[in-house]
């Protein structure tokens, strides 16, 4: 995958799954395709499915008659046009744009794998549970029909998060997340910082829909709390695979991203917490 420029505009409709699907290829008989301002489409160009996102003010023209035309378009993208390769999760057909930041390839939206679902009153640090913020029931189809699922994906307790990423991807370690935040930081970025806002302005860049191709949508949490309920929609809580310490076997290191705050908050999450997952390519 070609390395993408990080400092580019990125429209929120891409990560909100506001795209259309069209089989545009040399063999489809389609001579051209048009993408309007602010639109994102899943198309087949040069033998691969790709998200084409138009951030410009005018409609763009995608030639599709021949393979040479497609390759020329990909290699000479018009100003304001973004091109992302995709990954289709074979477990549920969810489609994830991929973004390369430095040497790492990340899913460009929160994981949405949802084999089952429960409400916030049910929690455990040892049994896998899956949640959708704001949904209090057990119907997977009903949970998937909610706006929060479409926008923010699913929430996972630690046991569910530890095995949620599809084959070829994994839940990142604490060290792997630090590589990402250090890549986007221009100031102090301590790998061992704890319960302080650090690595500015990486936090702002990761949640931004106008700066980063990563946009870390803030799905809130289903906490280990009494009374049970939904909390912190608009604040992102993300798991890592790294245990806090042998002394705290029920805790894993996580990250908190707060829109409007330029830093990243590193702290321990109890295993019963329901938080978001962002997968990293193996």
C-alpha cells in the first residue's frame, strides 16, 4: 500500500460509513463515475476495492473504461480527493478503510464486530461482553440499526477486546500505540506517562476529522459502575493489549482521547470496562 500523506483533509462521512457502493471496473462496462462534493464511494479501481472521498467543492470525474485510465487516476489524484484501500471483515462484511501512519497500518474507524450484545447492567472482567452505546437489549440486529453503532462501532470489555480483531489484525500493545502518538506529537511524549495529558498535539490530531485520516471517534464507555449506565459519549476510550502489571492483573493500559484536548491520557482500565477497539495490521 502506498504511503499516504497524513496532513490531508478528511471528511467525516467516510468514517460514519456514509458511503455508497458501486462496482466500477474496466470489465463493468462503466465508462466513468462521478463523485459529488462531500461524498465517499466504494469503488473497484485497478483490481482493488478503494474508498474515493471527494473533499473538494465540485464533482470529480473518475475514468473507468480501461485499466490504464484507472491507474492514471490513482497515481494522479485531483486536489481534494482521497484514496484509501479497504479491508472487508469476512465475519460480518463490515468494511474498514485502512490508513498508513509512519510504518503502521491502522483501521480508520472503530471496530464494529458484534457477535452478541448486552446492556450496561451486565458486566464481567472474565466473560466476554459486547455493547453498543445507548442500547439496552440483546438483539444484535436492533443494536446494529442504531446510529451509535453506525457512527462509533461496538464497545468491548477486556476479554472480548482481546480477541475481537479479525485475522491479519490485532489489538495494539501499549508500545505500538505510543509509536502512533509519538509520530503525531511535536512536544514531550513520554511512553510511561500516567494520568496526565501528554504527547500534544497528537490527541487533537487523532480525533480531528479535518487533520488526520485516523479520526478516533469517541464512542464513550460502559463502565464498571453503580448505577449501571452509559457514560462519556464524545470521549474516546481505547484498549491496548498490555497488562498494567503483575500486581494489577485485572487492569490493562488504555488511552483516553477528549475532543478539544490536544494531549492523550494514558491510564489503566478495569477489565469489566466497555471501551472501543482500533485494530492494527499484523
